[in-house]
C-alpha cells in the first residue's frame, strides 16, 4: 500500500499494541468525540445561533454591517451591488457560503421581517407572500440610519477589536449600539441544546424603560411593563394575550403571546358585507394563509365562509366573503382564528449571550440592564479616547505657541542647523521667551497675547515638571511635560513645527490657537469630571438615549406603535350545524363505497350514473346540517358531515378516503344520526345489545368502537330501535321473537346471546311493536304483516321456529 495510507498506519506495530486494553481505547474515543462535539456546540451557541445582549446581533449580521461601513455605504450615499457586499463579507470576515450571507443581509432589509431595517435595499428583496429575494447580482444595498447608530463610536475605541479568521484584518467583537437593538428588532435561532426567540419591540418604549431603569436601578419587571406593554411586530396585528401572561413571560424570559390579524367589516349596501383583513400576524406568509383559507372553504370546515380574495397591493387587503348576510362577523372570524393562521402564538424565549460569552434566559430587566451597563463601558472608553486625543492636540498646540513666541529663533534653526529637529528639542525656550516678552513690550503697534503673559497649555499632570520662573503664580500651578528636558520640545512638538505650513505663521493664527487651546482645556476638564463621577456618566447616557428617542421615536417613519392590544373575549364554541346553511340534499352511496350529495331532494327511484361494475346501495334524503353515521363490519362507527360530502356532479369520493375505514371492512349501514335515538347492534354470531346513538358519534377519522368482534365474527346488523320486541332470523330460517327489555343497553361490548344456532349464524334482526305485528316484503314486493306471533315468541337465546309462510328467501326483514 502507498505510504501514508490510513490502513497502513493502523497496521504499524506502533499503532496497535497487543497489550492495549480495548476499554481504554473506547474511553479515549468517547472522550475525543465528546471534546469535538463540545467544541461544535460552543461554536454554534456563541458564533452562530444566539445574539449578543449588548448589540443584539449575531456574528454574521455584525460582519455584514462592518463590511458595509468599510465600503462607505452610508445612508445618504449611493448603493452598491449586494454581490460585492456579500463577497467582501465572506472574503474578509465571514468564511461561509455567500448565499447564507446574502440571505442574512436580505433579511435585514425586509420591513415585514425586521422592525427597524438595518439595510436599505434597492431591488427585489422578497415579500410577505414568501417569495425569495432576487439573486445578489440584481440587487443593491446600503446602510440605514439605524445601522449607522449601531456603528457610532467605532473609531473612538468604544469596543474591542479582534483578528479576523485569517489574521489579516481586525473586526469588532461587538458594535457600540446606541439603542437596545436586541429588543428593538428581536432575534431567533436554534443552537445545540438551546434556542432563542425574541420578538421585536417599539424603540421609543424601550428607551423610556431604560431611562426609568437609570433613575431607579432597583425597578422590577412589572414596573418596566408600564413602558413596554408588549412586543411591537413589524406587520402590526392585535395582541390578545392577557396582561398577566405577558408580565409573567417578561419576568421569566419564557412564555407565549397570542397574536391576531387586524380586520374590519366593510358595508357593501343592501345588507351585504365583507370582512377586510389589513394586517396579518408576524412571520405568516400571506400566500400560504390564503391557500389555507381556500382549503377551509373547499373542505367546508368553515361552511359560513363563501370566498376569499387577495386584493393586496402595497398594503395588505384580504377579502373574506360570507355565504350569507345573516352570518355574524364575529362568529365567522372566531371560526377562522381557530382553523387558520389568522391567529398565531409567538413563543418568547429570551436566551441571549451576556457579555458575548454566557448564554442565559433573561428577563426584560436583565436584558435592558445588560444594554445600559454596556453603554456605560462605551461611554468611558470613548471619553478616555477623546481625552487622549485632546492631550495629543494640546501637546502640539504647546509647540505651536512656543514657535510663535520665538518665531525668529525657530526660523534660524530650521534654515541653518544640520539637525533642526534635535535643535528644536534641546533648545532652552524659557530664556528665549523672556527676550520675546521684552521685545514685544517695546513694540507699539502689536502685542501678542502670548508675549503679554498668556499661559502655556497644560498637558499631562506631572508634579515634577520644570516650570519657568517668568510665569505668573497662577501659571506656575499648571504642570507641563518636557520629557526630561528643561524647557525643551517633545518629539511630537518638534515634528509638528517642522511640518507647519508657512501660511500658518500669520498673526490671526496665533489667536485661533489660543481659542482652540482654551476650548480643549475646558472639554478636558469636563471629561475628567465625567470619568470621576458615576452620576454624571448616567446623566450623559440618559441624554444620549433621549436624543435617540427623539430621532427614532414619533419622528421616524416607523416610530409609532404598529401592534395594538385587545381582549380576546369568550369565544363561544359554535356548533358546526349552526354555521352551516340548511339546504336539502340527497345522499347517494354506491356498492363500492363511493359517496356524494345531490342538491335537493330528488326522486329516490331516479336512475343515477355509477362507475362500471358499481351500482346503488344507499340513497336517502337529508339536509346539509345532518351528521351521517357509517357502521363498519369491524364494529366501529364513523361520522361524516353531510355538508362536507362531495357534490353530485361527479361520481363522488370513496368513503375510505374520508374516514379511516380499512380495506377489508365492509359498510354495514349508512344513515342519518338521531341525537335522541337508539340502535340495535348484532354480530353474525348472534350476539347483540342496544346502544344510544349519541354514544357512538366519532370525533376523529379513526371512528369509535361500539360492537366488539373478533375474526372471523363480523358485525351484521345496525337497526334503529322502535318498538317493544326484537325479531331475529338466522341463516337456518328460524325466527325468534323476544321482549326488547331482555337486551342490555351498553356503550360498548360484545353483547349477549340473541339466538342459538347449530349451524350458520345470524341473518337479520329488527325491533317492532308487538301489537302492530311483524311485517316484511313478500317475493312479489307486497307488504305482509303477521300479527299472530305466539308460535315464535320465546326467551332470548332460544333457537326459534321456522319462518312463517311467505317469508323472504334472503332471510331479511327489509
């Protein structure tokens, strides 16, 4: 085998040692698999599925926005091809599929998916019907002001940076986020062993809650709900979840929120009306919703609904037409809420990464607290960064001011010295400054403010710094930095003087430098106070949040609350019959079990069409509000809705497809359900009992077992109970009549023996009134009644006597 093959390595003496214990090898393998799976799980949790509580973003979204910033795609600038954006993101920061990156970016641009879009898309970025965005080469994008607010302060050392996947570039580990984006836009994801599902909220309400939390750090979640009453979905809708359930969900971080579509009744005149749906629940695709409602109409699960139309353009407009103007709109909508996605439940699970590391299911207060603490860190880091910039600028300004005070000497050094930078750094400028003051006092036309005794700028507080004697007592209290050289210039100052333009040597420039120095000193003093006072820090954070609220609140196009609240009310369970318009029909079922409903009550003797080899078996008049009972030879009852039967234009549909009737089971009987009726059930073994019809109505397609039979015994008889006696005839043509009260009334069972047989079994049975006699049809089709039945009357379980003369040859009472 070639060298390096895995099989060869396993066959090496060093690879397999006969003394190795197989158990040790198994433990090593399990440990190795466990370590690798743990690595995968942590990667999924921290770098893919769960958002960061600080900026509310997952790594892919954060990298997309940072890549767009590097491409300078500001909200007021031009658009760029999405393929370029996803390509740069993939090549520089996110080494995954470009299709996945583009899908993530497209989601940030969909105003029906995200409450405050972070990407401004140009082109087809999908729609609420569920259509996918166009290919990335056809669309363009740029940032929105919302995404710019997330990136604000990135150049001011507000957050930590880390190397990208190949170490070439640096990327932010988190964005500064000037507003609570996690709750504003929400997030969802499935990790390993955990998941998250956070709904979007109104940003003005969130900031109001943050301001309250700043004033009252010990505020409880219930108090915060006065500012954040619940989610605010981008598609609007109406939240009908009770307030106590919402409060418990925000308190624990888990729960569900019931959301309904927004609808109104539109008057069409002359008593006609229609329902117009203008907002649908969050994350429901409109096209699938329309398909589902159309299916409800076709299957007649909501019989009072006549039609559905989609008249949507830019706004949603679904038309629901009732079958009758007498229908109550609330009844119609409650039926649709129960059977379609016009009402959904949003499962809230606020599982987030605290500080980007620890996954935790947080309450509303904990999420807002994490954001506020992060904003304080950002404020401190930005303030320190700004102070460093000010110190650097003040150091440069000091050099400029010294140059202005000693301009002639500086020019001489630059013109004649071989190393002007070193000469500037080691020159004793205090002596030169005294000479400059004396010379300036002799000049009458212009006196420099510096030459008149203006203070030089302070830099870094250094109590050991050397202060010139010629400065006033007040000026001597201001420490200065000379980096070990008495009255010399620093490297930065010398470099700045050498790079100074000649046009900057004009007299007015000197005044501008003094003004700039004074402003920077004032700003620096404010930053020092800010860094030393926690109260000032929270005040500054509150002011910044108020500015964000002003920008993105009511003045923003999507600033107003879109989702409202209402009480669901007690929706009465309206029976199906009450929703069905009562109409006459004729039920037809063939010998092969194909069933249909003819409109109206037709002549039962009329010739109908059936499939080849098939013919009629059951035909009777009914109404659309009726329930039909199907009794199978397996002893089970199945329930059909007359309103749900297929129309009579075709051959109908097999009953076996409408209920779970096995192929080896025959239909014994099909009839209209009588709620107050009783049935006589019997098997071909001669066992039977009486059952209430209301006890055999099935609620599922699987049916309901009534008569227990075991092969080869099969159910044989199902007849309505009407009378006081039972007549039974066996295959041996023996008839037995006994009192009905000898049969037990049961809900389910095998029954009791009705007639005893030596050979064969039961052929037919029925109930009748003894005083009226027992009737049957003779071979000529004439009704014959036998009133003198004393010869056949006996006790239950007897053998009986031979049937009377003229009894049908098929042994049926008919």
